[in-house]
C-alpha cells in the first residue's frame, strides 16, 4: 500500500497507475485524510467481473421507464412548474 498526497498523485499519476497495474494499492490523501483508494480491477491475471446487478432492480427500472414513456404534462411547461415549486 502506498499513501500519497493528492498534489503528488496529480503531478505523477502515470507512475502511480503503473504501480496499481502491478498490483499495489494507492491511498490518496488530501489535508492528511484519505479521500480515495486506487486498486486494480485485475485480479490474479483475470479481469474482475465488476458489480453485480440485482435482476429485480433491473425489472423495476424497466417498469419505471415504461411508465415514464406515456407520461405527459398536458401542455404544461415543466420549467414553470419547477420554478413555481421554488418560490
């Protein structure tokens, strides 16, 4: 694990990315606090599968998109409605 200041990372990011590619982990600090952790998506020579997707959540998103497809404002201006809600 390498801890590096954000300024140093910004100045020499290619070097740190090379080290991450080699399997090291980089913790980036700002004002003495860790704000990011950089790790490789490669694991033991294989690409990580990435985040999993919940099939029920995917179906819910599709259902909301179907509902939205038929939604109208019946001639109302959405910006006027938005601005009215801000008053």
